[in-house]
């Protein structure tokens, strides 16, 4: 199997399980989208929280508070895998929706996860 075919198969399988995932925070509900970040300075898995219809427009302070709160919650759940999400500082350039939240998990963390799994840790 070619590397590109494997990539497409993994992405298709992930999308089957994750595209319908939702997260509610306060007055807002988000759809969780997971994809591959191809930016050479931020290679890894990107996680976007896209507002669903009826989402209340957040002011900048509220958006920052929600974004940090979601980051903290994800990091506490991912800690057992030694994975950590970072807030994507470029989310404003990637979307025209001011409520969209963006995160990424650096690819190096997955390398470490795989190495630990192969060692039986």
C-alpha cells in the first residue's frame, strides 16, 4: 500500500468517527473537525471547533476564555497518552468565522506515542 493510500484510509476512518462529534460550552455548540495540518512549522493533527447554527457571537475575551478552557479540558484527557494540544494562533487566517476555535497536536508527540507503544510502555 502506498503512503498516500494509507494516509487517505486513516483520514477516512477518522472522519467516520469524529465528524459528528460535538461539544457544548455555555451558549455555544461546536462540531469537532479533525484533519492533518500541513503547515511545515506546525506539522501535526489539527482540531477545529466549528460553531453550529444558532451559536452566539463571542466577544474576544469570551472567545479566549472558552478556547483556553477547551484546551485545558483536552489536555487533561490526552495527558495519559503524553499528547498535548496547542491553540492555533493562525485560526483567524484559516476561517472567516470569528467563533471558530483551532488547536493542533504536533506530529512529534505521535512519534513518541508510537515509540512508547512499540517498547511496550
